C-alpha cells in the first residue's frame, strides 16, 4: 500500500494515537513543571506521573508508526512547495521527539544507576548501565529537546489553525 491513502480524513486509530500522545506529552510537561523540590512527596508523585506519561508516549508512538506504515495517511493538502516542505519537516521533528524524548529520559535514569520503575508496578526498565558522564550528557539533551519542543509543538498547532482560518483548508477537521 502506498504511504498516502485516498481518504480525506485520518482513520479513527490514527486520530486516537495523535490525541492520546498529545495528552500524554501535555501531562509529562505539566508533571515535570510542578513536581516540587528534591526529596519531597510531591516530587516523587509527579516524577512518577512524568515517567508513566513518557513510557506511554513511546509505546503509543510505536503503535502509531506501525499503523501509519500499514494504513497510510490521507493525501497531503494542496499548497505551495515551501509550506509542504515545512509541514513535512515539522512532522518529522514531532516523530523524532515522541521517540527520542522518552528514550533519552529512560537512558538518563539508567545511566544514573537506576531502573525506570513505573509506579504501581514491578516493572523496571533498564536499557543501559550506570555511566555518570553519559548521564550528564543525556540529562542536558533531554532538557534541551524538551524545551525546543515547546516551540515545535506550538508551530504545529499554529500551522493547523492557520490552515483552517487563513488558507481555508480542512487540515484541522482531518484530525478531529
């Protein structure tokens, strides 16, 4: 099957993956912003929420990518070449983000000498061993990417609104 289908709207599973990942990313950002001081009960709670959200993001991202590869996507909205290029670039960046950011977080915790333990479970995610030098670099990358993606997510949202209000494309309705 080609990478683009003849349908006008995204399929229900694609829409679910999009919005579920959006909500989980928002929860992860919210949790890390309000987590509280080191050692506090608040920090433990919200760090756990952050880790659950990140783990679910990468899990759903795998399913989303598999669905996209199997089912395709609606044809691209007709627009000029520059906007098409920018849309593809932003979408690629978003896919990189939903995979890389949670994996960086897991690797950062692991290189700090700890498994990622999901609250309420006995699951312990260990991908690599302790490495203080790598942890520092991964921590910096995780923070940098998280901060950069406030902007990329904002550009994505504004582009969807712009397509709807300025260009009068049905871009937004295709994902609702």
